[in-house]
C-alpha cells in the first residue's frame, strides 16, 4: 500500500510525515524531513523525543526477560514522584527503588532521592558506602557504614585506618613519614 507514492517499495510505504493517534497531538509521530520520532509531540527535536505532562513523570522502560534479567526505567520525574519534579532518574522497577538521581541543581544521588551534595552515596547495607578497588590490589580505599575510612584495608577500625606507609607533605620529601614495616616516624626524611 502506498500513501503519497505511486510506487510503494514496502507493504506499507508512506511518503510524508506519519501521525498515529486519536487526538490533536498524536501518540506517535514521524517527521519525514528529519526522521525524528515523537511520542506525545509533533515536533521531535531528537531521533527519539518523548513528551508527557503527567505528574508521575515521563519514562522509558528497558527490560531483559532472560533468567536474572531486570526491568529498569529511565525518566524525568513529575511533581508526583519521591525525588520531586525535574529529576533525571534511573529506577529499578523490579525492586521498586530509585538507583541513580540527577537533581536539577546538579547534585547526584546513588541510594538516595534527596542528594544534598555534588555526589551523595547512601548504602542500603552495612557493607559500606564507597569503595575503590584494583584488579591486583584489592580494596584500595573504602568508607564503611560507620564512616571509617580505610586505605589499603577493607575493614577500617578507626576514623582513618591506613595499611601501608604514610607520608604527609607537599614535596618529594614529605614533612612527616611513618614506615609501615618498622613503625619508625620520620620528620623531613623517608628513611627514619
């Protein structure tokens, strides 16, 4: 079937913009000049442009139905969502939980819907809040649920727990040095 063409090349060949819907703003729109697709808009500004005025937000769902697969939604929230209006969110639909939040002020939250800082992490377990590890070094840096910071250890017992030599200073020869092998302390030297 050809629409606006006398020589259709496909089962349905439409030359011109395509609109599908029952209202003045179609549910689905393809702009023939740009190839952009609009859902809820007749003037899509990107390859895929989704518009909705819902207080629940505008969402795009991604789902893997294989064993162990999950269902996630990426969206911008409306006033009826926990993070508040205007937040970009990644939501775990299976766990009914927000995983990543980007607020309109630029603050990012992982594990929280109300980040008060540039980056705020909130763990849902006692394992820890933040960690950096290497493939050969193991845990390099960790902040546990008690707020203790571990450098070179994954189980910090103190506010700052460093496993390895410690150097404090601003030059190649630190002002203060603790040798982890001997326990010796050096001031102005790395060989106490």
